[in-house]
C-alpha cells in the first residue's frame, strides 16, 4: 500500500491517559467530572463518530502552498464546524481561531522551508483545524484528516482550572506532525512504534516553536505543552526533551513518568503500551544530538531536524528505537559527515539504545624529521704555492775570485736585475 493511501490511523491525543487517571483519582468533584466527560468525547473520536466531511482535505494533485481552514465546532460534536478563517484573510480577533491559523502555518513553514515538504501529505493537503470541540474539552487531537482543539477549563471556577486553551504553538506543531508521520512511516499507535510516533511529533512540535522564536538549541526550553497548565499546577509542560521525567510533579495531575534511558523502559498495557511514556528515551537522544551539533549548526531545526526528517522518510511502520537510531546515524554520516555521525551515535548511546562507539584512536605522534646527513667533507684542493721569490743574490762570501774585475762586474749586474723585478 502506498504511503499516500495509508489507512487512517488511530486518533492521536496530546494529553496522556496517566494525567487523566491522576485527575480522576486526586481532583476535586468538578475536575473529576470534567475529565470523565473529556474521556467520553475522546472515545467517540477514536470510534470516528465525530467527523462530517463537509470540507475537503484532499487538494488537486500537485497543489502548492499553504491552505489553512479554521472552523469553530461551537462546542458541538460534529467536525469541522462553521468556517471562521481561510488562507490569506485577516485576523478575526478570536484567540482560539487566530492561534490555530497562525500556528498551523508555522508548522507548515517548518516542513516546507526547512525540509522542502509540501504540506502534511507532501502533496499540498489542506490544513483543517477546529476549535471549541465540545464544551470545556480538555485535549487536542489529530484524527487522520484534521486537527481539533479543546478550549480548556475556561468554564470552571478559577480555583479548579488545570488547563488553559489548547491552541498552543508547540501543541499545534506536535499534532500536525502526526499527520506527517501518517503519510511517511505510518507508525501504528501502540507500543514502541507508537512511542516513535509520539517522539517524532514531539521533536517537530518543539522545532516549530524554536523556529518561530528563533531560538538556538542552547536557548530553547525543550518543553511540549509549555503554557498549557494554569499557574495553579506545579508543572512547566507535559513533556521535556531536555530532562524527561521532570516536566510536572503535582498533587492533582501526578508526576511525569517519562524515562530517559533504556534501562528504565516501561512495559505496560496502559497508554497504548506506553506511547507517551517511553517516547522520553528517543526524545532525549534528539536533544543530546541537537546540542552536540550546535557548534556548527546552532539551530536544532537545521541539521538535527533535517537528519530526523530524512530518517522519517526512510522509515517503515515497524521500526524500533534501535533501527531508528541506526538510520539517523547513517543519514548524519551521508549528509553531514563523520563528525556528525559520531555525535548522533553518542547521543543514542547516552540513552542506552546503541552501544558506545569506540573512542577515537589518539592521533599518532608526528614523525620527527630525519636530520639530513652531513655531506662528507670534500677534500680541500691544495692552495697553489706562490711563485718562489727570486732568490736574493748572495752576498759575496770569502770567494777568492771576488776581488777579480770580472767577478765585480757580474755581481753588479745580478744586483740590478733583482732591484728591477721588485719594482715590477
């Protein structure tokens, strides 16, 4: 079956069941009633009983460009509801509508401008959103065709409010990424594959927010659902990629159960096999990889995001944490070289998915240059001997002939010749 024609997946929800369990156990009467009602509505979504196809989500083949449609469900069951804003129109002044419009566009821009993807299906699919699904619905979801957002606890007394409205930037990016996963890898929403589905949605939800805020990997909060809880809740968000297990710790909603290492992988039948729990492990690997790559790529939505997006394109529906890790390492090596490959590998090793790479061998010490041999001394040529000085005429000795006239004349000639040579 082609990826463009995959079966519509199970609906994907932002609020995990263990938070709802805790509210139902620890909340006050109003909070408990609210969460029970929200769970009933979510069950209806899973059974696909809330969709009315009065707006197309299948554009003509090859359609290009953003095409956003934001509807108001007017607290009813049927989706998408009354149209409120379409592509290119001015803001309505309704925060729910305008946030859904703005942030769905931010998610589109991330995939289109950074990774070259033409909408969720790669073929120009319309981005359909509905706000105010059911009265005070405490969740948001992707149902295979569109997004829907609850309005939070605006209908409760302030002292009982847990959730703000759900049209939050990273939540919009997260839920729309479930659509990208649907048309690429198609991970089933269960067990380890379901955790991968949640993982990729968390990654690109976080990157959507970082890109809008122009944040580097170092500057980002790495939270999902930042701003979702009211100030009465002891929590910064629903998940943290930087520090899984630390996003919230509250008497009503419970404590963040996400692990950050395979040693703590949770085997459970709850939460669709732990999809919102065990996603903390690959989430933390992505965070570590993005931080390691920031010396050359400070924004995580560039190199790290590109590696994970290309991995998603190469994935099948039955990947595991280990096989996804190996794919990211291969992609990093192919696109960004050996240095990126090692950093991504070490990120996965740090969370126990891959074994630690062998430490790089220390570089061999540079060879000392051989001292050139001194050339053998060339034999010195003998200096030419100076011409022998003309012999000084000997003073006449006690020669018996010296006194003879002929001898005196010869001696005078020799003395004159010697004087002339010295002048020359």
